[in-house]
């Protein structure tokens, strides 16, 4: 009898026709997966196989625009979701209303789009941090807490989409439960030790993360967009050419990177694609054309690892008049010290074309990148300083200062956009061009995670040319972690990095590295906040609001405590923090 191993995950809801969605599932054997909705919409797909696992991404058609409908999952005509006596509400698919459907020819109200985002989620505390006296030393999981809130309060406002901005799984920091599974397969005294080694071991991580009952229900009913960051493969992934040369010399790296990209394509990337993109994807076609797609996926992943410019992991999503550009800021980096670039030339071109396409067609441009564009000023200057040392500004590329720069870069995680100075400049110039265009959106927001605290940063007004009409409001919105921790010394360090003294120290580093004046100045307008948290942008027409909620433990359970809830534009829509019906 065929069983449901993992899922369902509601991944894509079409905002143009409002009648199509995709649902991802993993079964325990080959079968036909079917999704049936209460409103009569449905879809089915034969599973495809990778390394003995069986998956389907079901395209559901015929949904009713502007509706919420319950659905069930069947495998070979047997209902497997929801399970019997399920304690959560029904999994549902919510479609947006189609603009212009108002009666009497009146102009339709703009749709409200709620985008919740964050990054860095341990499914369970890593073994090193586990203390028997506490079940969760890093505090309550923000996704678990959000799921509990939505499941128990039918009036709670739901996000329209979850953006998971990296570190969905931790391949290099495994839990005690996962370590026991690894030890049953191989000797953990041999490299890579208690880190995952191959595709099967990656499936352990997704099982642990997505089988969590609250998260499983949440991902079954809220659409999600995902992108990887370093821990999805290994800490500091693609920091520098020296780092890459060192890791490639190990006996285990090739299998790790190939397996990591294989699993990312199966578990995360496929669901990021629209049905049209799926139909045009040659690998998706290939795995369905054979009884076992393992070799096809392996060849693809090995090619992506050997030449990252062959594969685009970045993608675009449209939510009415909100445009999301999700950017891969990890896999495709150019690491040659004299040509360092966060994005290769064709990715830069894709991002520019996607951001500038159809002027006036979006009210809000969201750029999702796991790594922040605007950092605390001291961190920004330290990253530019280390990059300058490594390329030889002090003593040449083989000198002592270059070695110091490389050591600091690897030990201190100095590898964000600022560590790729030309890429930082190109992204800055692109954002300026969008924000100052004749049909600029109301906001341009860069959404990021990674740095284990949350903050709002905004360029100084002097960063933009004077103009008769206001430019778009430009913001760096950083939210991390969803479920992780940060040591007290790092908290103090980040606070100092935002301070005036930290800014002065950064300028001294910049002077030593001969990096020149910054191409843009910015200031912090919110935060820093520390804890397990989620941000939500609420967008309607040209109005925008931002809220931040943090998961807190109480005597009766965990709650989402509102830490920030303010408009970003002159007028504001009802925000995520308010308990109003959708």
C-alpha cells in the first residue's frame, strides 16, 4: 500500500489566472499522485524517482479565483492526506481575486499581498548545543509558533506567501537524531564526520525539518518560495578561490556538493517554478521520461558544481502588482580575486532585465537574496577591506597582507555583497535606476537573512539624485533567524558595528585598504532585534507596512509577540500584526 512519506507542500499559486497551483509530495513507492479540491479543481502526476525516493509536483488546475478551498492528496486513488483524526484544520489553497472583477464597472480595489520572510532554521538543536535540562536551548521555533497561531485562530491574518531565504537545512550542523542515523550507516570518525555525505543523508535533513507536525501543516497551506544559503551545503560555501581550492582537495567534497545540489533541485527548486517553467524545464521532462531519474539529476548537479554559470537558480514571481526577484547569491559566484563577482555576467544581465522590465507594471519590487545588501557599516567596511587586501592592494596578491585578508575573510564570514565590491556597486546602481525611474515603484525592498539578527536599513537621501517627484523608498529588510541562536559576544559586536564608533573604525579600515569612499551611505531605522522571528510586508496598491514578530515562551505555550509594526509609506494597509480576517 502506497504511503505519503513527506509533504504535501503548497508551493506555487498563480496570481495571473488565479486558477492554478502546484503541490509537492514524496511517496514511499512509485505511484500516481492526485490532488482533489473541494471546489472541483484537481491535478495528478506520476511520480519520478531519484536515488530510491519517489516525488511528484502536481499541477492543480480549475481553482476558483478569490477563494479558499480545502484539498486532499491521493496516491493510487487512496486518500493519504489529511490523515485520519488529523488535529489541524484542513489544508487549503487560497487564490487571489482577479483584478477588475468588481460589479458595475467600478475600479477594483487593489489586492493585498502579505509576504512573510526569514531564514536560518534548525529543525532541531544541534548535538553540541543540546542540554538535557532544556528541550530547545535556542528557544521556540518561529515557524512552529506561526503554525500554531494560524491553526488555532481562524481570524488570524495569513501570509499569502512564505519566503524562506536560506539555510532550510543544516548539512554541516546535524542534530543528535540525525547523527544516530548517520552512525548507523558509516563511521563518523571518518570525513565528513557528523555532517551529511550523500543524497540519502540529505533526505534525513528534509524529513527532520518538514515532518515537524506544525511546519508540515503550515507548508501544506501557505505557498512558499525558497533559495539556498551556505548551510544548505556547508558553512562559508564559496567564500573565496582559496576556500574552494581547499575544500576540493578533500575526499568527500565532490559527493557533498553534487548531493546538495541534487537534493536542492528536488526538494526546493522545483517548487519555485511556475507550471509553464516546469513544462519547459529539460530536467523535469527527463526524470519523467525514465523509470529512474537518478543519473539525469546527478549529471545536472555535477555540471552545476563544475561550472556554476551553466545553471540559473534565480527566479521571478509575480503577486499582482508586486514583483519578486529571488537571487542566487551563493552557487554561481566568480571567485578569481581580480574578477570577484557575486553573480556571473549572465546572472547580472538577468537581474537587470527582470528589475527594469515593463516600467510602471509593479507597485513594489522585492529583491530576495539570502545575504544582506546593506550591512552594519563596520561589517561592510571590514568586508571591503579584506577583499582589497586579498586582491593585493597592500603588498601584492601573494604578500603578507593578502594572507591576513584571506584568513580574516574565512574566519569571520566576510563574504556578503560588500566582499564583492563591484557586485555591490552594480546592485546599488540598479536599485538607484529602478527607484529613480519615471515610473518607479513605491518601494524597492531587499529581503535578506543570514546574519542572525533583524534590522531595517535605509540609504541616506543624498544617495539619490534630486527630482521633482519622490523616488521609491529603498529599504534593506533583514530577518534572521527563524530558529537558531547567536552568542552574546556577537550580539554586542553587531550593536557596536552599527554605532558611531563602529562606523569610524570601519572608515579607518577602508583607508588602510584604499577602498575609497562608499558608493552609498545608509543608516539603521529599525533594530537590531535578536531572537527567533519573522518579518511580514503587507502591500496594497502603493501602500506598504512592515511588521516583525518574535516567538516567545510563556507559561501556557509559545506566542508570537509583536516587536515592530509600522507603515513604510504615507498610508498603510492592515498589517500582519492585526487580527483581522483576510
